[in-house]
C-alpha cells in the first residue's frame, strides 16, 4: 500500500508550493536599498581605452603560449614572484570550465574582428574540450588531462588525486585524466560551446560543436542527469537544478534541434516553474560559494535569450531578476555584460563596466597575498567586507568575477600566473554589444 505523501504527485505538489511561495516572497519584497560602495561611473567617452585591444590580444597570446600546455587551460607556477620561468602547473581541476570561458572569449573576439588568429584560438580551445570528452572513453567530461610522460604529470596528478586519476589514450599517446567532474565544469564548457556556435559561422566549427554538445548531453540524459565515473561512482547530479538542466537542453536544442527539441519541451513543461527555487535559496548568502552566481548567470544567459515561448520565458526572467537583484551592485564586469545581452542598454551599468575593466588592468597577474582585514571594515563574518571592494584591491584569483567582491583575505605567494580570461571575455562582449 502506498503511504500518503510518498507518491510522485505529492512531491510535485510540494515543489509547486515551494516555487509559488518563493515567487510570492520575491514579488512582494521591496527592492533592496543599495548601500555598496561602488566605483563611481564616468561617461565611457572620457575613459581612456587606448591600448585595451592591444592588452586583450597580448593576454590571448600569453594564454596560447603559457596556459594551454596540453590544449586546456591551466595556470603556470613560476620560478619566483619576479621571474617568468615555469616550474609546474596548477588549478588543472578547473581546466574544463575555464577552457569553455576562453572559447567564448575568442568567439566574441572573432565575431567583432573576424581575425584569423581568433578563429584559430577558438579551434584550439574547441580541440581541448574535445580531448576532455574523448579521453574518458564513455562520453563523460574530464576535468583535465596530462600526458603520462610529461614532466608536469606528477605534480598535477598529486594535486588532483582526491578527484580520482584515470588513464586513457588519445591519438596513440597515454594520458592521465582527472575525474570527479562537477556541474560547474559542464556548465562552463557548454556555455563556451553555445557562444562559439553562435558567433563563429565556419561550418566545420559549428559541426564539431553540434557533435560535441550532443555527446555531452546524451551522456547526462542516458545517466538520468548523474555524472558517473568509469568505476561507477557518481561525482554529482543535476537533480534539483532545473535551471541547469533546462539551460543545457536549451543549448542542445539550439545546435541539434532534431535530437533535443522534443526533450527540451517536455522538460520545460515539467520544470520551468521550479527554476526560481534553487536560485532563491542561493541569493540568501551573497558571499560564500560565490561561484554559484557565475554558474547561474551563464546558464540563464542562454536559457532566456533563446526561449521562444513568452509563457516559459517569464519564469526564467523572474529567476534572473531575483539573481540580478543580488549581484547588480557587486562591481562585476562579466555579470554586467550578461545583463546587457539580456536586457539591453542601461546608462549607469554600461558606464560602470569600462571602469571595472580599467580597474582590472591595474591588477597584478600573479596570486600575491591580500589581507585587507583591519583596513576595510568587515560585516557578518571576519573575511567579509561590508561593501564591495574596489576591483584592483580584491583577492588575486583565476577568474575574478566568480569570487566574492567582499572577500578580505586570500591569495598565495605570487608564484601562480592567472590567464586573464576575466578581462578578455567581458572586454570582447563589451565590444560586441557596443558598450565600448
């Protein structure tokens, strides 16, 4: 006998009630009074942007030379804080997500400039993502990979040992690859593939992207949205993340309509009204696990702008409004550009974005230690500033816009070089959307 409250219908009723309660709360709640000390915006025409394109091109060249040792993004560990020699690589566990963001940056660059170099760089990033899928042998996305005979293999596998180290072959060469793949790796890769499919009109590139997106999504769908390692272990699931499931299927529908349109429509009917639920809980804490806001933003970017039903788009847009209500005073150039893409021009926001990019250019590229405790007032917890910290003072990291703008302490010893994707992505988006 089925006990009361144990059926699928009861669970659906609970979820529906939760979604309605969240919507009611956020609809009735007045907008927050913004108190964060943001950089004052000046008209973009009096901001000195001379040399910015040269800086962006220099960053792309540096990435090609120093951050793609095996075709996917990693960060070099240098000999000393003032010397550039590379002794090892680190942050390889996030190769997938940042290779996806890098692909997006080069795709926007190509759309703006039609540069052959941008197209070639996009192809390199695409090949790197392809290798992360091919190496596993199952259609699973790996976090990263490194040839077993590389002098960097020992350090990389030691650092990533907790994620699980596997072996595979690619083009006759043996590699170690890293498992325990997370949802953020999938979201970052598919974000980049979606942008590249839209911005790069080359038929060969689009065909490769369509095939790769299909493989990635079919793996997830076939495993009921669980990320399953070759040994049967499940590293994570997309259950409870209707926003992420629908965003990824929206990309699938865009690049391979015949395979994913029906599935997307079915899942949309079942899940659209629940997209708000996880986001509403995440915005309750605007400091800890801040990367969650980058994932929500890049997922809603494609989910909203490619939605063709006004009924369902309303659900997605409401979720984005709740998210943006939290992040719009965080001094985040990346989020600003997503907002521009979704909502069009806004004078205050679009004047702030160049200021944020100018401030980014004043930051060092190394992970020198930052401790602002005692210098900037804290609120709520010892490492949280009361207001968003100016960009040039923020903790040094791999991708600035996924780190809390309130973080008072962090960094390393000045040995790790960041790639600079956090400049070139919003910069080329700003060029494409005519903010610059």
